[in-house]
């Protein structure tokens, strides 16, 4: 029996050595979780055995338990490198549309030839669907998750529908004596311009001209003229250079603020002007589309808003130089993919060179009731088991789930110093059990030599 006891001690020491050696071998493996060999004594008895004198039957390995405490973060320059801070796992699938998921903490991701986010083994990172505009998650179920893909197409153009313009007009300005002509600066007091975009994303220069009216008959009143790519247009003009009226008129009160009453009547809501709609669609006479020659169009109306987009800066007429306080528009040209950003909540945002941004999805996060019950499958991955419980999916940062760090990797949680000490201890344990086996052999040899 003593031989068997010593053999169980050798087997346990060998298991301890194997576990420690595996930890040391993976000290630089991203997302690796160290293991610990756990042992228990063996004691067998019967109703007729002398329990008071029973010495035990050795030792057995009860479990090689993984330790899922947090590893330190190593920051990188790759936005697709992801690290989880806190509880949770990435969900991975070997094939597109597969529901047999593998779970991992290793976040060294990259793009494959089809622009899907994959790991080094080609497994697809799963994500939840989101609203492209708001980023709101539409489902947090693993059954509705799908492989995350980064688009390689250009961003679609967006025709301008609103222009926001706020300014200060110089109250000291003198009314021009000559009829307005966009080619002669003496016929207008001030001008500004912005770039707007048609339905094909081609840019066009919209220039606004401000002309002060005769202060003796129309005090504090102004006319606004406009050109598109140096082609004048108005409410009745034909874009050929024929003299045309202004696109609108407005006035100010004695304090330099937008007037709420006056002659001519203007669409005004204190303290800002309402939008003035320029006809845009084809077939509208002096509409913007009639000035285009590239086959594109503008929306039926392009709203000129005499304010900033936030509605905090109304136009004014003070005794100071002409100043543009706001000049914005909501159109965009065709854009190429400029960058990918991944937030701590796992939302993936694609940014385009035209200033647009689109939500592509949300990295799926999974947790388990008993992480130590997960089944190891290699490549720093785990599968669910009966003892781990079912995967519980959710958004990163919600509930007990951790958050995601982009451009970072979670390092192995192995403490090399502790492992080297454990290695020495396991070696001594192995040597002691070997010595016990040797002593037993010597004793039996002595008995065999008795004559």
C-alpha cells in the first residue's frame, strides 16, 4: 500500500509541475488565464475497518481550476485591438451565421479579405445590431448577433437642404447708388459664401450679397441677393444675367435686432428670422437645379435660415464691421472611410472624409454564472458546459459586464515570480515522494533477503 501512496504523490506532484509549466509557457499569451492544480486526500474505509488507525491512501487531483482575475492592459496603436476591463468574454464563431460560439478574452483582432473582424484563427467577432444613425442597440440576444464587418465602400453624398447664416451688418454702411451686379463690388455692401452640395455630391459655391436700402425711405432695411457658381438667381430671374430682384428682404429695429414688424413685411420670429426657401427642384423656373449642368438636382426647397443651427446667434445690425457669426450647411460630398472608433460601450463608429459617421454595430459581450466551469478548447478560447451555465449576453458596461478598451490588449494574468516559486515547491514535492518510493523499495528488498 505504501507504494501506491507514494505513486499518488508522484502523480500529484507531476500534475502540479505540468500546470505550473503551462502557466509559465503562456506568460506572454494575450488573454490567457492561469490555472491552479487543486488536490484532496484519498481515504477509503469500510464498516469493519479500524478507523482510528487508518493512515489514508494518498492524494488525488480534484481540479485544475483556472483563475479569471484581471490581467494588466498593454496599449497599442491598433484600434481593432480590444481589451475587456471587468467581467465578460467576446463571442466568436468559426463560420458566418454559425450559432456554435467560442468565448475568449483575447482581443487581438484584424480584418480578413472580406473586411470582417476576425482573430488570428479566422474566427468572426460577433456584434449586436444597432441603428446606423443613433447607435441604439436593437437586440442584445446572441441569436440575433452577427459577424461584424467594416464597409469598404465610399460614404453616400447628401444634398444640401439647409443653410444656416448669421451675421452682423454694419449700420454705418452707405446704400449703393448703382443697381446690383454681382461682378461689381460697388453695387453691394457685404458678401459671404459657402459650399453646398447637389444630389450627386458635387460642390457648388453659394454666395450671398447684402445691399443696404436707402435709409431715407427704408431705414434699417436690407436686400439679399444670391449666386450659385457665379450665376445670379432670384424669385423671378432666369439665371442668364437679366436684372433680377433680391431673394428676400429684411430689417432691424433701432436696437440692431431683427425687426418683428415693418415694411416690407418679413417672415420674422423674434429673436431670429425664419427660414427662406429657395426653390431647388427641376422645373421650378429660377430654381437652383435649373443652374446645374451635371445632371444632378437639388431638393425642392433649400432653406436659408437666418440664424445658426443651434438657434443662439441671431443676425444683428450694429455699428461695427460686417462679421459672419455662423455659416453652416447640412450637405456632404462623397466620402471615403477615414477611421474606425470603438467606444467603451462597444459601439463601432465609421468616420468618413466628408464628415459623416455611421454606427456599424456593437461588440457582443457575454458572461457566465460559473466561469471556472468553462471548457477549454485551445487558442485561448472556451466553450460553455453544464457546470458553467448558459451564456448571458448584454451590452458592454451594463449590469455586471465590463467595459471595452480600444487600442489595448489584456495580458496574461500569470505572475511569473509566483510560478517560479511554485515550480520549486512542486519539484521538492516530487523529490520527496520519489524518496518515499525508494525507501519502500529498500524495505521490501531487506525483507526479501531474510533467510
